[in-house]
């Protein structure tokens, strides 16, 4: 979790699906894996977009797509790319699942609770498909990068037509074209490292806010987190492509840019510059706009980064820096790569440079073996730092992570009681801060 948080069809009138290249053939009514597809480049995918668009030529109205997104800002950004590709393929958008020709559910796997919600909602789509048998139902995103979830969909959610994981997103047009051919159900998990594909269309949300992805994946392997297994190793976009996109956004009236990455402040590997340098370059673009970023890891937060933020009036004075626990013992078990004192020094440094800094964070309650003493250290850290806002999570096992091998031995009642105390403390801190702001 970047310390984060996380279908049918096409109008019955569409015709003319010829064979695709580089994929295995479909089997009518059966389950078809899509293997050997390496056509990630934008021109190939644009060709498939044109083919899908041609299928609705001559229809009295454009086919409709419904896109639903779970999870973090990275998923929101991915859905903007899915919408961009759908628009290019001739689709208009609807909020009505029953009216949709294609339903796309972009899933989140960061917590068990999110997965349960997704599966419940996907199960309910059996009704929309019954009402509109031509509907194409697509599942994608983090949950669909996980083999056990794919198997579950394959066998228990037979109304789903197309499944692909995070790495296959750039070739959505090719996969949708295949699904529209109705030669079977298609499952594509792609275990490669994840490609960066530039020049695919994006359909943004309303101004003034825009997400700008600068890197993908994570190399940190925090012991409780499934993200590195689902989104792959870190890949940074080339700085010139990021700056080009930033310029386009600003020219297009987007004035609140947020640079995104699972571990955004480790940006730059292989490009000869670090995240602070990238921020400096983005801020140097002409225009009236602000810049923020999300989500950062304390291990990669440096005085140089804070110095760049402080020196640049275009940088928003907000830092989201997840601490997760105030106990060194638990931080070590989480494989977070910093200590409680190290975290406090970082914040002291950031606040000395930016006294007006708005500071938010994530915290996990009930990690395996968390004792009352560990939890007290977390409360103590909160009292010391006094966050402006906290995103709070009760630990839940993510199968496949190292922490899943530890006994989940903090009873549910204890986890809930600790969470209640933590929330009460944060509410008191916020109230006191708000009172102090009013006095000023
Ligand atoms: S492994 Fe750690 S840093 Fe990476 S996404 Fe997960 S929680 Fe964030």
C-alpha cells in the first residue's frame, strides 16, 4: 500500500472482430488465457483502439462504459488511462451499470476489507448481465494480479468476461478487442516486470486537480504489504516525459498537480536525478500552479527534499509521511527501514524549514505481536508529533506477504479497543490544534 489506502458489452450492434495478433486464440464459451502478448507499444494499441472504434461506426449512439475504481490514487490515475482508451475506442460514459455496454472494475488488494467489497459488488453484476446479456464485464487492477483471486473469478464469477492485472493495463485495447469477439473468457495476469508505455490517451477528472504518475512499483517489501508483489519493482518515468505532461496539464488549466508513485520519493533510479531534483524541474515550469506528491516513505525522505519543498513557493506545504508504528520492535518486524527516533528527527527537520507544514500519516494497529507497550509507543509518538490528520488501519493478513507467516495474535477485541484509544487521542489533538488556530 503505497502506504496507501487500494462490463459487456459492447453494444450488440458491434461487428467485425477479426483475429488479433500475438495472442492465443479464444475458445467459444471456454476460458482462454492470453499468453505471448508483447505488443505493449502505443502504436499497436492505437491500432486496436481504431479497430474497436470501427465496430461501433454507424450505430445511432455511442456504446456506453461504466468504470468503477477502488483503492489508492494510483488506481484513480490508472482509471483515467482506462477511460482515455475507452473514449478513444468510441465509448461514452454512464453511471448506470444497467445501461453500460462495458463495465470495468479497477480493483484494490491492499486490505482484506477492500477485496470483500469488490467481490460483493462483482457478484451483484450478475443481475446487470442478465438484464443485458451482451454486456462485457472487465476486472483489472491489483486484485487481478493475484493468482488466487483470478482462480476465484474464473470458477465462481462466470459472468466476468475479461480479467487482467496491473502490468497488462497498457494493452487494454487489445484485450477488449479480443473480448468483443466473444470467443471466450480471457484472463491475462502478465508476470513480467511491468512496462512503462507512454503516449496512451488519458481522460482526466475535473480541473483544477490532476494526477501525474512519475513512477510505478515498489522495492521496499514492507512485511505486511502486497504492493511489490502486485505492482512489481520500481520503474521511473523519464523526466522529459513527466515535464512534457506537466506542461500540457498546466496549459490545459490544471493548476493543482500531484506527482504520484507507490514510493514517490525514491523516484529517479536509472535517470541520474532524484525526486528533489524532479520537483525543482516541475516547479520551474512557467505558470500559476501548485505541486504536491504522494506517497512518500520515511526511508527516502531527505533534508534535500524538505529543502526543495521549503525553497519553492509552488510546492504545497503538505507532507504525507506514513509512520505505521511508534515501536522500534514493530517497525523492524514491518521491515520499514527506519526507527522511531529517525522518524522524529525527519519531522523536526521538515518543520524547522516549513513551520506551516500540514503533516499527515498512516498508522497500523494490531500488527502481529504488538504488545500494550508497543502500542503505548505509538500513542506517545502521536503526542510528540501531533499530526494534522491520520489514516488509521487495523492490521489484516495479506496472503503471500512475510507478515502472513506470523501469528495474527492480537485478538480482534484488543485491536478494536486500541483503535478507539488511538482515534480518541487524534481527535483531541485535532481539536486542540483547531482551537489554537482560532486564537491566532
Ligand atoms: S512495500 Fe512499503 S513502501 Fe512499498 S507500497 Fe507497500 S507499504 Fe508502501
